[in-house]
C-alpha cells in the first residue's frame, strides 16, 4: 500500500494559482488544533503572499523591474511553502486527516494532482473540492464535470455536469467524503465548447 503524503513542490504552478493555494492553506491552518506553532509562522507566509500578489499585479502591467521582483518573490513563497509542508508532514506522521486539515494537497501516488493549467484541491468544508484553471483566451464561461471513480472514462455520457461558471474556478459541494472523483473542464467561447481538459482525480476530504 502506497502511503499518502503532503505535496510540497509548487514550482510549476502558475503564480495566480499558487497565491490562491497559499491563502487557502493559511485559512485552513489558522487556529488548527493540529498545528499550534507552525514552523515557519503563518505571519511570514501571509507577508510573502501579500508581497507576491502586489508584485504580480505590477508585472502584469508590463513593468520590467516588477517582473524581476515578482520572480524573486515567487522563489521566496515556494521556499516557505516547502518548509511549511515539511512541518505538516512531520506533525501528521502519515495521518491523512491531519494532512488534509492543513489545506496542502495530499497524494498517495507519484502522479501530480496539479498541473500548469489545472488544479483540484480540498474545499473549506467536508465533502467539497475546489477546481480551477488558468484563463482561456476569450472564454465566456467554463463547464465543469465529475466522474465518481479513479479511472476517468472516455465516453462523454458517463460524466456528470457539475457546474458552469463565468470565472475560472468552482467549488463543488455535497460530495461523499472518502470517495475518489475525477474532475475535468472545458472553456466556452463564441465559437462554442473547446476541448475537454485531461482529468484530475482526488479523494474527497
């Protein structure tokens, strides 16, 4: 049996998504009875997330100096998330409930549950998950689908429509905890529905 573990490598995740994930981790670990004295402190993580968000906004405006500063800020955020993930792993000692409560993504196999363009993480409440993606050019909306099981089917009629959003993020609720589900999405433009993404599977917390 492969032991579940906390994911601590976020180098390939887009900056906008890592900011969202870091804030989610902060919300989950604040006041968490399992992590009374986080190492490093959450105050340090909050400061780095705020700093990266500001510099990322300036970089998107095309400021050359801001792009360099954003890169440095991203490195610092990656490093502190790595250290905090190691702390969570040490405290959890293999306990899945404790790992999930931290907000960090958890995996029991070597396949990544997050990719450059798509991620699925645990939601704030039991039985919920959060899925998000990078912005698709000229997308008017995003369609999200679910499949209950570990092996995503090829047949479209086996997927369940879960949500339609105008934003590139959704919270899927009222799922059965402990159940493995697959999630996929597609962008919708004026030309119609684009190709479906490759699915990501996750065990609902």
